[in-house]
C-alpha cells in the first residue's frame, strides 16, 4: 500500500477532501460513454530477465537470445530514484520475418519516483513498442564516467499485450492464445522475486545476477520469467460493488470528445485491483509522449495501451497506468488510469505535480518529428473538456503546489510545498527535468492551447455560389450559397451563422461549410460568424453582394457589315457589331447562332465569315453578373455579283483561272474604262486580284466619287475584298469603278462585288 495515510470515506463524507486526495474503494465513476460493451479484458504476459553487470558497474548486457513473444520492452531497476546516465539500447528480432532491428535507444529521463512509497516500485526507462518479436539483445553503458555507476537490480521487462475482443485490431502475431505466465518459471530465479523498495535510511540490497553466457543456447529461454505481480494492499481489496457513492461529476463547458474506455482497449482490471484516488479539482493538464517508435499502426494502438498498462503495473510496480489519457497518432483518445474519465483521478504522470492535474500522453516520440494534426486536435479537445469541468482556461495559467523539491529542464527550481505558476496546458518538461513530451510536440503546445481555448482562426468566405464576381463585388438575382473555411478544426466549432448586414439569417453546425441566403434588391454586406466551443466568437471579413433583378440592355443592336479579307463562296468576311450595358455590372455577351462565342463586357465587335447566298441569323444574349439577360439578333445574306454582270465601258479583257470567283475575271489598262453594278443592300465590298504591278481605280457610289483605291500589293492576292462601304439600312445603290491607268502599272483586274442584303 502507499506509505501516505489513506482515508476511506463513507457516502456521507464523499465530498470531503483529505490532503487534497480522495480515495474511493470500488468506485470508478463514469468510465466513458464510448466503452465497447462487447469487448473483454486481455491478459498481458510480462517477463523479466536480469542483466549482467560488468565488474566496475558501468555497463550491462543481455546477450542475444530467443524469448517468448512480446511487443513492448523496457529496462527497470530497483531504486526508483536512481538514474541511468548513459545509453540504453536494445535490438529485437521480428516474429514475422526473423530479421533483427538495428540498435534502438530507450528513453531514460522518466522519473521513477512518481509512485514512490508503494512496495516494489522500480525505476525504469520509458517502454518501447517494437511490434511482435521473439528475440532480444540489450546493452547499457553508463557513459564512461568513473563515478557513473549503473543502478542495482537491472533487468529487461518484455510485454506481450495479449488478445482482446475490442474494436481495435490486434497485431497478427497474436492470433493464437498466449499463456499469461511461463509454466516453466523457476521461482528461485533472482528475476522472479523483487527486493523490498528502498527507503530514506537503507540502501537497496544487491541483486543476484545470473550468468550470461557469451553464446546463448536454447536453454537461455528459461531465464525469461514472469515479472511478479504487485499485490493489492490488504486495506484496499477489490470490490465489484461500490462502498461509497461519488458526487455527480461537474459538467464541462465544452463537449466531451470520443474516448475509448478501458473496457474498449481490453484492460485486465485484475492486475490493478486497488481503488482509484481523486483530487479535489483539475487545474492543469500535462502533455507527455510515451517515447518509442512513431511507425506503429493505429490498429495496434489498443495493444500498445495494454502494454503500457502492464509495464507500469507489473514492471514499474505502480497501482495502475500512470496517464489519465493516451492519444495515438490517428487521434484516438484512450482512457488511462481508472476512476472515471469525468473525475479528477489522481494519476502518476508528472513527478511533483500529479495533484490537481491530469496527464495526456501521445503514443510515439516527438523530439524530432511534429505531432500530426489529428494528435494536436485530440489533445486540445480532451484538455479543453477536462479543464472545462473546473472552469479552467486552456490559454491561461494557474498555481500548482510542488510535491517535491527539484528543478525542471529550464532550470526553474521548485521547493516542496511552494506554489508555482504553470500554463494550464503544460508540457511534462515544465515539471521536473525531462525531455518529455519531445521538443517538437512541446513547440506545438501554443497551437494546442489556441485550439482548446479559441477563438476560431482563419475564418474567411471562400465562395458565393449563385452570384457573379466583378472586382471585389458579387452580383446575384436573389439567392446565394455562401461557402467558408477556417483553420480551426470543426470539432472545436459549436456553430456557424451567416450574417447579412449584421443580422443572422442562417445557422449551421460546426461541421458545415456553407449556407444559403435570399437577398432583397440592393447592396449587402455578407459575413460568417463562428462560435468556438469555448463561447468565443469570430466574424469573417465582409463580402459585398448586390442583389440585382434589372436586365442588361443592347444600346446598339447587333449589326452586320462586310469587311476586307479573302472572299470565298462559303466564307464571305463580315463584321458583327453591338453594344450592351447594364445598370449594375455587365458580365459578358454571348453569340449563340450561327455559332457559339463569348465576349467580354467591353468587346463591341467581332470578325466572322458567312456563306454566300444563305440568309443567316446572328443571335446574341447579354448577361449581367447577377444572371439577368437580354437578347437581340440581326440577319443578313451575302451576295456575290461577278464582273460579267456589270455594265462596262472601255476595253476589258476576260481572264480565266481557278483562283478567280467563278473561274473568270475582267482586266483592263485603258484609262477611264469602267464597270458598274446596281444592287439593293446595306453593305458592299469591291473584290479584285492584286499584285506588285496592279494599278488604281476610282470608286463612285451613287454617282459620287468616294475613293481612289490602289490594287498594288507586295504579294499576289486573289478574291481580295479591299474596299467596303456600309449603310444603316438596306437601299438601292450603284457602285462604279473607273481605271486610272497609273503610270508604269496601269492594269487592274476585278472579280466583281459582294453586297449584303
């Protein structure tokens, strides 16, 4: 039993505190609403083997050997206050493939005095998960210092977590039942009997160390014996029915996260029959890491927790697993020390500061690797929930009374009985000296505090569906769906609200990422408000959303005209012109027939081609940013009139070539020779053949000279529309060309005209 005086309380005294700790016999409180009722306990198999210490006491070994199956191991020694100053390394053989690992370090900065006062408590390294294994080798070096003696009673403890009917999958190697104890164990072996725990006035007795042959034989397996279980205190018998009634657990100010109960991970309650102890409150949470590998599968997490439990109880000699909660790298939260997750259970996790605190340990090593977001989220959730039961502030500080004298990693000195300020979410290293919870995870504690305490961070509107964006303003007819995001995980967010002009118009859960709103005509300021589980509120920056139901307008209706370019019977060059405006914001104009094209709000013309002799309708629709529309169209038929249809004067020669329209054209070098065409239309173009020696023509429209057009071109061109004229409406017109007979290049060749009707 513990050396301090225990007070057994009846139901009438259940709310009284003695020395800050309450002890309830046979009472565990509300373990967890998440317990798996179908699961059963798993019998862990723990074996201990004494190490061989050299003559000067500065090194120890355990030769390579076969073992019973195990998945976790650690080194323990007699005096819980003693330290190993050098390196402790192990290597193991995989049960799956027979391969040996490289040498693996074991963390030695754990403080074994956490449960000093119990009979048989031992000092130890942190346990290390190695996965299903059946062979081991150990080497320890005190660091080469003359005065650095290794502690007495060094032994290797291996743990097989056994099988459990939990929802968490066990390692494949545990498919067969494994005996809870080695039937071949020799009770006379020194490793099978623990010496009494040391006290302040006696030195620990020397352990008898069995010889370790240099070349182990198959008989070496007989030296791996079950570690002795810690007997329950005579004054604390196990009880299946409560002898005292706990007062109701205080409600938390924040939601409880999912927690895998002890039954859920297969705890064998028979190895820790003592009743839980309670403090009067929880003022702070200490974050730890278990050390060891990060390469485990989360399917093995329940087995890892069972192994830590067995190691703490059967190897370290503690009454129960030390941590109040454990979190795996996938974010699964496990109930640790029994007594009820909603209770202020007195744990064994932070030497000198276990009272009025809770311990959360992350499975793995986070010295050089940062914990994944699933871990930081779960740690923050369980810390916020636990502190929320006692009106704590995850971002605040509190005063804790030191239960021992010493210093921490930052050289802060503590005196037993004196109060010191701690962050309400602290790292193990903030207590007495240790590297735990690892440099990287310790550096993540500010972010964990921020997650737990709030407010929601990174809140921003990401989209406004059902609206068009122009610059920084959105435009809609009425209904929009506003999408948002936040960097704070949804687990910490109680609700979101969609605000329009400062008023809430929609409320969603913290897992939602969008909401709808119907807006009245006009300009509005739209925001999102997030409420953290702590009650703190964050409001996003505003987005301007204009509700507009007025359609755009074509201030200049679509118009079709001929343009310059090469003429073919299937492709006559035309220009389509228009002008559209909108009272709010024009988005685009779309051509929907005879082909599909989309033009920006500032575009007012486009070049196209049309088939000769075919009436074509050009349909357009204008869109504003809100989605309002206006439609307009224009029709036109290009008509090719060849030179042979013209009225001619002077001398003209017929020329033949497949390059000419209709295979023929007229050519003349006679001054004043002319061709004229009369048509009814709204646009006309002169078509000619051109070369470097081509001359000039005068162009007359309805008897009036309007242009002197030069047919000269540095490159030869056929069917080239080089002069055009358009009118606002269709009418009868006459176009005449007259040969200028330019000096040195008098010849012109014409291919007729094209007009648009």
